[in-house]
């Protein structure tokens, strides 16, 4: 289900396949550790191969004020995607309103990148979303705590 260079997730963690032998597979984790897993365990467990399809979906969740019109927020999100290098034009990026929270509306921004460009697109999109919200005048909300003191 994988080959040399593939990024896979097994029951024991995430890593890039560095070696496949008759009895074990050697993975290098994102933090530089070498993990050797017996092939017997790998063949009988769930494996997610992040590389096999050649592309990955980038999903970011953002919140906006109830005061911001939905179309303005969606337009800002799509502008952020358009400004993000390494995002693929197809399948087309989409933005969905996903939840009405207690103090904000939640939106899901979804786009695609080549597997090798995934993390660059992921982090660039984060930065571009903040900038696009500021340019569109959309308040990116966060939880607040108001404390009221009452005299007795």
C-alpha cells in the first residue's frame, strides 16, 4: 500500500517511508526520528497513505463576527485562497458556512494542493486569511471574558 518516499500514517504514527525490507519498514518521522515497524504489523493494520493520490485537501476553519455579511466573508476567504501559492485550481476551492457559535459564525475553507506542496499551502493560507479578513473589514473573532464588578 506504499512505496519509498510515501508519507504514511500507521497505528504507531506518521512518517516517510525510507526503507522496505523483507521483515520491516523504516519510517522517518516529521521530527527526524527513525522508526522501524515489522511488516507483519503493517500488513494487518490500517495505513493512511497521504502521498498516493498526488494531492491533498487543505481545510482551514475560521470564525467571523455575526455582523459580517456571509458573502463578504466568503469572498475574503476565496481572495485568501487566490493569493496562496501552491493551491491547485481544480477541484475548485470552496467556502462553507459550517456553524453558528455562541459569539461567532464558523466557516470552512477547502482547497487542494499537490502532496509535496501541502504544508506550504497550509501555512500560507493561514496568513492570507488573516490579511484578507483585515482588507475586507471582517472581524476575526475570538472568545472574550467580561468581568463585571458589583459594589455591595
